[in-house]
């Protein structure tokens, strides 16, 4: 099973993002918010039907959920690109585990 501990928040430029797991109901969300004023920029469910992938540019990822498509940009510094890869792997692992659980249900 997927641990329900939130994935570590990242700050990239003017916003933060995280993959958050809810221990109560086993759901997951991608949350992103502005560092300056805390405005919510993204609050999207992660399900087994989602797709998360990189692009030809290592600092840009896409996330698809229920007919919506989101773009996530990351700074081009080495540290930011490493964090982008970690974030990508965290989201992909959640989707894979949700797909596995769905096929076992």
C-alpha cells in the first residue's frame, strides 16, 4: 500500500507543490500554491486513470486527470531539475500503486 505521509513540499520560484495522501480515505492530490500570497494554483485528484509525464524539456511536465491537462514548470537549475525528477517519480509511483489496487479490487 501507498504510505499516506505527504510527499515533501518543494519550492520552485514563486510556488510550492506537493503530492498529498489522505490517511482517512486513501486518496491523493497534487497541490500547488503561490509562495507570495498562498493562492491555490492547483488542487487536483490523483487517480489510477491519471497520466504524469515529462516533455522534451526536462523542466516541464504534464499531468492529465479527468479530461483536464495541467502543465508544471520547474526552474532550469540543477537542483530544481533534480527535484522535478523526484516529484515526477513520486506522482508516477502513486498512479502505479493506484492502478495496481484497482486491478486487485
